[in-house]
């Protein structure tokens, strides 16, 4: 009888430990630190700057905003980006350099190394009284074992007045639980006389700015861009129907659940990038922009989405894709590519605007439209699709 009681106690103890471990894997924690235990609120006030209102950060600095006690690799990554951005701002480039950037911006972005080929002085990075070579900084840009470099992304290059001095930003979300600052990134507003002011800017402001917005963001240098370039095209709505195809606009992402958070603010931006396959058009990328924002308090809860995968008439027999954490400040040209699971590699690669290469939630190896079912979902949480 004593042995049975001892066994019962041991089993109960193992169950409690298992439950504790399982629950911890879904907790909003990183590096063993619970985010709710630390207050990371900071305030910012609106200020009129040349007839437009921006949040300013007069009581702190951009450097301080890059601190991240929950992820020291991320903190180190953007301290390196800060060095380059701060040097760029303080060098007070003339318009010829900006013109060079705009001229060489392929799909709205240009790699920082390209600047060095134009003016060698940008290989020397001066920050806080210390000078480093760009390659030495680049060697420190490592996250989860992957190497990164710096990309200059200009989201409003097609609409901005390129003769104006720009806004120069750092492509990372803010470390704050101040909801009004979700989706803002730190930046320097450059005045025409070369002076600057530290501000915060979001996607809408960046896209609508008269001034060019140059975002120093990161990209993975180890990815095989050659494979992905084979199928980077986009398609337009069409009504070409093959024998076994159905209308994609009748397929809905019904609900989802995320088990992890990648954002440093209070909300995750959950998006779905995917490809379609049909007899007449083959496998082609379709990237729906953003779907929904998920509050950190809804971690591991089923969230209703109910959005069509495609708003227009488009016929296909199969969909495969990936759900991911969308970051607006990432260059579309150097987005991370995720293999949803299959071969040949070029067919399964999907472009996602993620800050880091690991920030995906679900991989849909494929959604069989003819059978209204989905298969082989590798998931950090769950996702459900339905057909009308």
C-alpha cells in the first residue's frame, strides 16, 4: 500500500512538473525573464515639426530604446545597426549620396555595402568616440546562429520628394508596453540645415511622408537568393479556370492561435504569405499584407480571423504557405524566405516581411482545396481554414 501511495505521489509530481514546463513554453518569456514582471513603459509626446505632428523622445534616446533584457542577441544586433545609423546621420551626407541611394534602390532598397563602393568613408563607423570598420560590425550581427547585414529600405521612394533631406530610421519595434506606440520605430528627422531631432514613426506616417524615409533594417546574408529569384513574381487577379480548380476567394483563414511572441511591444501582427498552384499558371507567390493584430494577453487563445485568402477571383487547386510575424519596416526586396516544406526548394520558398528568419508561426505544407482539407501543418500554435 505504501508503494502504491509513493508511486501515486511520484506520478502526481511528474504531472505537476510536466504541466509547469508545458505552461512555461507558452508564457510570454524570453531568456527566462517574465515580461509582465518588468515595467517597460515609456512616454512620448506629439510635437509639430514643419507642419506635421510626430512623437518625440526628448526624455530618452534612441540608443536607450534598443535595450532588450529579454533577448540580448536582439539587443546586440540593433546596437550594431545603431552604430551605422548614428554615423550616417552625423556624417551629414550631401544630396549626391542620397541620389546614389535612390538610383540604386532595387525594389525600394539598397544594401549598405553599396554605399561603401561609392564613398569609402562609409566603411569607417564612428560611434561614441570609437571607430570600427563596417565588416567588424557586420561580424557581430548574429542571431540564432544566422548572419545578418544592413539594408537601406525606402518604403515611400515612389511618392516622396527626393530633393528633401530624409528621415533616417532604425528598423526595429520599440521595447515598450505603451499601446499607443505599437508599430513605431525610432528615427532622426533631418532638417534642411543638417541638424536633426529624434522622433518615432509608424508605417502610415512613413508611407505618407513628403520626406524620403530611409530605414536601416537587417537581412539574412546566408540565404540562397538565386533559388528564390526564380519565382519572385506576383500575379494579378484572373478568372482562368482549370478542370479541378476552385475560387481562392472562397477559402477563409477562420481562426488561429499563437504559442509564442516575437514582438517587443504589446501586439503581434499575424500575417499569411502563400503560393497557389494550378494547371495553367503553375506555382506563384501571393502575399496578402496583414491579417490581424494579436494582443499579448491573447497568447495561446483561439482568435477569430475569418478573412478570405484572396479578395478577387483566382482559381487554383492547391495553396501552401506560412503564417508569420509581419514587420512593416522590413524590405520586401530582402524579406526572409521560408520553405513551407517540400522539394524542389524554389517552388516552396515564400517571402515574408519578418525581422528575423525564425519569426514564423505555422507552415502549411499544403491546403488541398479539392478536399477542403489541410495537411502537414508544422505549427507554433494552430490555424484553421474553411471553404465556402
